[in-house]
C-alpha cells in the first residue's frame, strides 16, 4: 500500500533506537524526509546512516534533548515546518513512590507531558495552515492499565492523553490528526530496564521475569520495533485522515478490557 506521504517532512523524537527508530525507519521507507533527534551523538548519527542505507532515503540527525527549550529549538531549526511529528521519550525509571521527590515528579511531567505539548504548539499552526498534519504521541499501555512501580511515567503520560483528547477535535477540520500509540512489551532497552527492576524486586532472574511477561501476553511473544513503526506510519498516512483523538493499543492482546 502506498501511504501517500512521500516527500512530506517529519520530526521523530528519541529516534536513535527503540520505538522511535522503528517509526523513523517506517516513515523513511515511504519517502518521508525524516529528521531524527536524540541526545547521544554517536548512536544518533549511526542510526541516521543505517536508516538511510536501508531505505535509500536521506535522513537528517540533530543532537537535541527535546525535554529542554534549547533542544526543542534545535530540532525545529533542523526541520522548521514538519508535516509529521512523532513525540517520544524514554520514560521515567521504575521505583517506589515513597522515594520520589517533588523534583522527580516535575521532571517526569516535563518529559512526558509538557515537552510533547510544547512540540505540538510549535508545529500545529503550520500544519493547519497547510491543511495537512499528523501527530503521533508514543505513550504507553499504562495509560489504559497503570503499571506497578511506573507511577512517574503513568502520571505524565496520562496528562498528555487528556490534553490531546480535546485538541485533536479542535484541529480535525483542518486536516490535522493527533493520536496516541500505546505500546505494550516491545524488544527495546526500556523493556530491559523495567523487567530488570521487576526481577530484582521479586528475586528472579531476568530470564525468568521475561518468560513470565511473555506468558501473560496472548500473542505469546514480545513485539518488534518494525511492527510498531508500521502502525505509526499508517497513522501518519493519507489513508488515516478519519482517525483522530484515539489511543491505539499495540500490545499483543495483553490489555484485558473491552474498552
């Protein structure tokens, strides 16, 4: 299927690895002019080279921490008028809420809620003026079913979800969609951290914890970044203009609810 977005411009945040990279690869395969942003130069530049080689599409990289005003400005200078914005971040570390300080909460809300909103604010007016825009926020399945020990991440991402629910309806008449993609367990560094913490708390090995997590997923496997990227690219496509304000779960059936 031709997604109809060849030649469009995209910013993909936190795209040097994991889910962000999967999204960047999928968009580049469609001929999108992708700018990837991340904090670590070596892994970022390597990702840009590898994606370009695999997709035969030039990829621009910019070292930027989009949780800071300076980082957001740098990303937007590299790609001033994106048609597509993928908001993404690594998420806060797991832990016990008794140990978290007010500074921890403020940092988490800034990273998971305020920074994405600021990126949206900086790009959405141009999208509405051009009558086309696609914004995808990578959040978490925890927005539907909060995960134990991930309170910092649960709170910030839920705040972003509430904000998007209203804004998506306001910009829909202008050809702009905003959706959230809610990943379950995917083969990323983030999963390694979360399962490692859970294993330590339970007195299990990492392999034992991974087996338990996998067994709890109806698909009986961990997701791949490629299939996550494919979903993201579809939501950014010309075919997805009637999908907006949604929280799209991609978790192998792990969420047990009907709604």
